[in-house]
């Protein structure tokens, strides 16, 4: 949620995927790990993408990915990413 840690629940608009914002090398590594969890990249770079606030989207500049799969797969992957980067609740 705009860089703030979300204590529980979902960020609006992100219930059907796990959104990860990071650098391109990190995202490349996470693409492989997501596949291990059975997820697919549901969106990668979207040139020209703009957020609802009018800012350039992280997707547009290669700094975000959305990963989709079953609720169980996405929950496991989200927990993995949270542990990996020290944002575990």
C-alpha cells in the first residue's frame, strides 16, 4: 500500500495476484522461484503504464511483477517473499 507494510488482509486491487516491487535482478530471480511455487507471471513490464494517481507505474519501469495462481500458491509465495526480505508479520 504505497510502500507501507500492510498488517493483514489485502491491498485493494491485489486480491488476484501477488504484487512484488523490486529491482530487475531481484524480480528475475523471483520469477524462477514463483515458477517453483506453481505461479505464473501475470504481468511484467507494461511500457507506459500509469497508476490511478497519475504516476508512472513500477511495472512501466521494470520494477514490479504480478504473480498469479491458486490462493494457496499465492499465500505460500507471499510468505516466502516476506520472510526472504524481512517483512514477515
